[in-house]
């Protein structure tokens, strides 16, 4: 099996057309994500078409930085590759991994970062190590996906009974959701997000990154901010970014009154319905772990999400 990665051969519209055909595409592989992140970290992006035996098979976005004609070089390939219909077998993954390792071999002066987008299993881990990629911590990367293809009744039935009860409680409390696709509520949300992040001391995207993502997504209608209102007062909010057929939960905030009134499960349920109406098929609720945020993992799975376990970070 022959795999080639052809870099920067497609105009943006052609890249986006292919990207939009891929189910469960990670935001880290989206064109708009690279446009937001590269100026902040002084990186540049490559957009690759993956060919298997001469046939277009998938896409890969890679970020890199280098000085002294790349004698000092960094390569970051997060949550890739993404496969077109008919591709994505473990044999295809191995062919891609071999091609990536050949083009960016381990050497003095180069840092590599690779988070493979494939379900973790012993054979996948063996393939990575055989082609020279080494695990950094031995920990998997986990995220929660919600399938929005079924009808609303089935999606609601997939939510855990505890969260379904919380949603009904919120509805009885006469909460309402308002949607903002222009970013007018972004300064308000960021203010609360920063205070909450500092108070609870949790990791998350910086405000600089959030603003940059908003700048690339909002003009295209790909950023959504939803707020829950009680008596016309906002008590919770989330920010969602759309990419292709998929969407990603980016940040959120809930007040004490919001927690008492089950605002967050109510807001996510409203998001499922809203995104489904917009043609979004998969909703990534974001990374989880069993150590620092076990409660978050339990909550997201309870909201009808399916756990996806990836191999984690390799260098």
C-alpha cells in the first residue's frame, strides 16, 4: 500500500468541500482553527491531501515552526488523519503514519507532536512505536461525542435519567435560551470565564485564543454563544464552534443560580436541538479525564455522549 501526502495543492474552497464530507472532524484539523492559532504562536500551516495508491483518501492539517532554514523545527499534527468515505482502516492508518514519519523523522533540533485520530488499541500503539513515535505519558486522549443524527426523541432518551430530570426541572423553572451567532455576548462570556477559571484553577484555552477563534469563526456564522435566562437574567452560557458536519463545545460558564436551576444540562439539550436544525451531525463535548475532572466526564457521558479513546500524545 502506497501513501503520499500532497501539501498545499488545494484552494481553500476545495479543502473545505472535502472537509465538510468527513464525519466527526476535529476542530484542531479545521482551516479556521489554523488561521486563528498560527499568528498567536508564530506558526504556519500545511494542508495535506492523503492519497492511498493514487486515490484521494483523506486530509491532514499540520502546524509547524522553524528557524535557521528549519534546522530548529517543530511539527504538530493534532487529531489526524481525517478520512474520506471508504478509507480509515488500520492499514490506511499505518500507511499514513509511515509517510508522516518519513517526511518528519526524529532528529536533533526537531520536536514532534502527534495525537492520532484513531481508536486506541494494542495494534495501533505498536504501529506508532514501530514507526518511531514514542508516547510522552502513556495516557490516552479521551473525548465525548454526541450523535445528532437520530430524531430528537431518541437523542433525549439517550440522556441519563438524572440529566433528563434536571432538564425537565429547568423547563419547569421557565428558563429560556437565547442564541448569538455574531459574538455580541463574547466580552460578557469571557469576563465570567476568566473569573471562573482563576477561581477554580482549571486548565483551558486562554482568552487570547478564544478571541482569535471568534475572529475566524464568527464572520462565517460558525461561532454560537448560547445563554440561559431566568427572569431575563443570564445565569449560564456556552460557546460552540462549528466545523464541517461537526461542532465543538469550546467554553462554558454557570452561575450558582444556574447550578441550582440545572441550567447547564438544559443549555446542552437546547444546543443539541439547535445544532441539529443547522445540519450538524456530531457534537464534540470536549476532552475528559479520570483524574482532575472525573465529575465532568460523568456529566458529559450522562448527556448522551459516547466516549472515544485515542492513543494520546506521541513525539
